[in-house]
């Protein structure tokens, strides 16, 4: 199995302040030491990333979509981009091409 970085971008509804982002980071995937949650000031975006193992790039992208569903269950909004990044390649899904 290879290791991949999963990366999400979403627009929360309503926008989150830093305290809400910190709280979200505390409830998403407890025990995932690689999980990072932050907001992109000025654009109103929430960013999430983590590391995971998968059989390949397509499988990693499916795991990224699963992470997106987990985030949206805790933080309603619009998922804008889901990415899986490997050592040599990446695969990206975007809501709007």
C-alpha cells in the first residue's frame, strides 16, 4: 500500500470563526494525528487534510470523498474540491470544472 495526502476545500454555511474550526478539528477522526483543519481567511474556505494508506490513487480519492462526507456531516456547506496526492501523481475532483 502507498501513502497519500487527502486534501479538501469546502465553503461552510454559515462561515466559521476560529473557535468553530478548532471545535471541528476536535470531533473529526479522533486519534488521527495527521488530520489538519484550518480556515482560509478572506475566501471563507475551510481546508482539511490528512495522510492515509490506499491501494492506489483512485482508492485514495474515494477515501478523500469519504472524509468530505464526514466533514459535511459535522459542518454543513458545499464541498468544492477533493484531492488525493501521491509521491508522483495526484487526482482531483472539483465541484465546478
